[in-house]
C-alpha cells in the first residue's frame, strides 16, 4: 500500500515529495526499457518452467536404493545451498570467452554475457541450476510420501515405466507440482541477484528485468516514486498469476 501511494509522487528520497498523479505510470509505459524488461521477464518465465520437469526427472533418478546414492544426492543438492552471488560468479567464469570452461569445450570463445542476443539466455541457464535443485527437493519429498498400496496395486495390474508414472505417480504428486510451478514462476518474475552479478542489466540494458529496473531507478538515479510504479506493475503481474492458481486450487479442493 505504501508503494502504491508512493508511485503517485516524485521523490528522490531526501527532499519533499511532490504529487504528480499518474505521470510515473505514463512515463513507465512510454519507456523502451520497460518493454525490454517485460520481454525478458516473459523469457525468464517460459524457460524457468523447465525447472519442475527437470527437477522431477532428477528426483526420480535419485529415488533409488543403490550404493553411493547419498553422495550423488548431495552433489545435486549443492546448488540449492549456494547464494545467487556465488552461482553468478561461477557462471561468469564458465562463460568467460578467454579462459572459461565453455570456451574450452567449444574450442573458441563466445561473449555470452557481452552479447545482447545471448545475455538473458545465459543468465536464465545459470538460474536454472539452483532452481532445478529446489524442485528436485520438493519432488523427492513428495516421492517419499507416495501411497505404497496404490503403487503395489498398479504393479499387480501390470503397470510399469511411463504408464506407472503418468497414471499413478504424477496424480499423487499434483500438490508438489503446484507448489513447484508457483515458486518457479514467482522466482522468474522477481529475478534480480544473478542479473546484478553477471551483467548489471547490460549490455545496453538488454538483460534487465522489472525487478532490476526498479532497483536501478531507485538506487542509482534516486527516482523513488518512479521505482515504486515499477514495483506496483510487477506486483500486479504476480497478483494476476497467483489469484488464477489459487482459484484453480480452491476449485479442485471443492
């Protein structure tokens, strides 16, 4: 509510606030950077939704009672406990066109983070690493709570492989899938830390998103009111998505 109220003012954080009505929103919807940020948020959202199915695949692989599986689990779990700054630094080194591992693998360097065409995709790929680990943890928890009687009955009926997964396992994992998708979408819309570490929104603001654009205007340019209007728009986008899924969830429960 405070941000909504503040978005109708021009304020640098120090002097007196000046009421300007909808001017911040008018300027925002006329700014090319806003549409670049919005487009990048859509790219984040589309690619980030790969995390739940990848997390499920890894969880199914790790949900086995074989020797050494605990060590393998810890390796897959490691990205989740790393901070975004560390992940950003690791992938910045990985992408480095001079000495990075990607350059070694390809045999020549590609300026992933220095090219406006690739920067956003490079950052999203880096962000998928810890997000997949998070979804993996959710699915591993869900797999341990599966109804063993249903699984045994399905095996007696001859179900196995894809049939077992699609008709028996996935229906029981529906609450986990809902949580994984919601958390992943919110994570995609509020993406900030990796962008700050890896590109700073560049090159030429090509990799900025709404959350980083909001920070940029408030911290670098002292445009608190304008930044608040960006926050309100981002909140509205999240609210539409969250309300939609809450309605679906409540409808299913009823």
